[in-house]
């Protein structure tokens, strides 16, 4: 979120700024060189070795901001840098806005990006183990694992516990603002990450007032624990890079608030432990379905975290669990068989609903103009993801039921009423369900937008910002979280939903071929076709 430079760290939960005492003091007496007009230099990484949208807005770090079309800015120690990619340009460029030394900034950037690791060699190795990875590489080539400062990574993932991306980012912005201000880019403030000493002078009460909730005691407890380490907490964290994975994870788990998953994230993204497997609900589901079926129905415990991680590491895919669920070698959910991406978003007295245009049978593309969004009437639309045959059957039944309602009531259904109808029809078929997930959007009384989604048996999920469904749901959630703003006008809403859709289907090998967007206001309906990657 863009925000003006504050004189003291902003509060998350309220507009009142927490009184941080003692006042902020400089972290180091360091001489900083600030540039005027940015100068761009080629980085020693091509776009196949580094794809910015696949690397930064992916939950590895929450401190880098999108400051251009394909441009991201952030700090690495005392260096404020930007990275950008331009269409048709094979290389990635960087610019140093503030630094102690431009040369040291470049070296720090290459280290941060793990530049010594060749992704081309990794993808070649993956493809030898399973040729289908060659298909996945078309969509995921250039996604890099970062090598962050361990303290910075640790504090970020303490904020991530049971949290969403938007709120995590606000918390991390608060912590960052305790550090030395390095500059502003495109309305965003950038700070050097605060030292342990600076963090130790923020109380649990001040973190709670800033909206951290129960995480406040974990952050202050961890800071205190690190300060008590022999040689200092920074040195202790860096020393974990020399340990094996299990020793590093065990050491991290001694810190307040650090469990197996958070420890695995820190180990993977900052401690060179590239075999670390953060086990969340998605990884657990994959493991119990395909690797450890004997654990199906069991509760995920700290002991089982280790067993799941070992199963992934010893599998043919080694360290690459994030690609495992997309590998068609394994049984695919029937909901994913044809692929799909559907999203609806609310604006100011308007709404947008969009979908991809691909119809496939797993990785094979059958059609590139498949209609997933349909108009029920001028103020209500529905998008359907899932099995294509059930999508068409359910749509025809809904049209029939709406026409009966029109004949009987002599008026159109309100969006809330239509959503209840869809829910009832799905629940009626719950023992032999339609294998699809609806997204409903409409304008209700006083032109108030309404959106909701539901599962295959009709359980509704209402939202005031956006809803998604389909095989690209995970990336759609992340893109919408990052891009959505309340009260957008129709044109800005179109730009936002279009960018979210296209960036998400590029990361999903089962959807794509552009998009189909409807923008609906009280006075008009705009229909637009988006062109995207055609592979």
C-alpha cells in the first residue's frame, strides 16, 4: 500500500501512532551515497534465470514493492535498489538509489538473488527425472529462491503465522520503519532493516498497539533470546548456515513462536538449506495423497513434519515440492481436469468478473475460446470453474430456473436470491455433485455490488473485495491481495482484475490463453477480450 513518509512508525490497527521510546537513532554511522536520476545497468542474469513476478510477490519476502510495470524495489542491508525487466529485453537491469558503495550494492544483490545457482541446470535435471517438467518450465522458469538476511527473514515469518499477505506486509512495513530511512520510490518508503538493538527497544505493548496481536510476545521474546546468544544473535543466526538441515531447524525451534513450518521457511529462504520443506496444509494434502497414504486422516504434528519433509526429499523430485502437485504423472483432481481460472472483484458501484479462455484435458489444449462467464441478466453474472461438462449442464439448469422465476414474478432475481438458488441446486445434488465451483457477481439494491463463491455442494463464501476459483486460485489470491484497492472506478477495476488474471494464469499450466472480462456498472456492461501468452 502506498503511504506518505511518516515521522514515526505507522500503526497497523489504528490511526494512532504507537509512542516508540527511546526515539529512533541511526543504526550505523555510515556514509550513504544517494543518486538523482536512476541509472540502469545490466545484471548478470537473463530473464530465464530471473523472472521478477515469479520471484518477489510469492511470499518469500514482504519487503520488496512493485514500483513499475515489471519493476520491484527493496533494500539489502544499507543498499536501496530496483530491478526491472522490459518486454523484448533478454536481461534484467538494476539501479542503485542509495548505497555505501555501488560495487558492494551489486555484489550484495547477486548474493541476495542466489545468482551462483543455475536454474537452467536445475530444470534440465528435473526434466531428466520426469519429462513433464519441461512443460512446467515454460511457466515457472526464472522463479528463484532468495538468500535473505537471517534476522530479516526470521522477523518476517514470525509475522506470517496464521496471517494473510496484506496484513503480513503491513506488519513488516511497521518493523522496517524502525530502521534507517534510505529513500522513497513511487510513493513507498524504504528503510534498512532495524538491528537487534533497535528491535529490543520496542516493547510487547507497543507491538500489540500496532496490531501484532499474540505475535508481539513472540517477536520480543525472540529478540531477547537472540541477544542472549554467545557472540550475539546475528552471528548465531549466520552460524546456522554451517549446520545440516535438521540441526538448523531444531536450533530455530528453540526461539519463541518458531515452529517446524516457520523454521523450514527461514532455513530455505535465508540459511542455504535448499532441502527444507515448509509443510503447510497443501503440502500435507499432497503428501497424504501420493507419498504417505498411511497418514491419511492423521493430524499434522511436529513429528510428522519431519517425516513429510523426508518423503519429499527422497522422492524423484527432491527439493521441488512446490511443483509436485502440478505434475500430471500423479492422479489429478477431477476439478482440475479441464483447468480454469475465475475471479470477481468489487469496485465503487460496479463489479468485474473475469476468466481465462483455455479448455484443456490436463496439459493438452482442446479449445482457446471456452466460455466460463455467463450473463444471467444485466445485473447478475456467473463464472463456473471445474469439469467442463458439468459447467455447461449447471449453467443450462440455472438459466431455465431463472426464466421460470421471471415468468412467475415478472422481475429479475437479485444477486443474493440467485446465489441462494445456486446454493440450493448444488446442495440438492450433494450425493452426486456437479463438479464445479461457481463465482457469482451482481449489483443489488442501491447499486451495491455483491460477490460470492461456493463449493460443489453449495456452501457460500461472501466477500467484500474479491473471490476466486479454479486451478489458478492460489496465484489469483496472491495477485488480488497485492493489487486490490477499495472503491476503484470501473476503468481502474478493469486494469486491476486483468493484471491479476494474466499474471496468475501464467503461473498455472492448466489455464491461460488470454482472458474474458466483464465490467458492469449501473448504466452499462463492458465486455473485453484479453490477449496473453498462447503456449
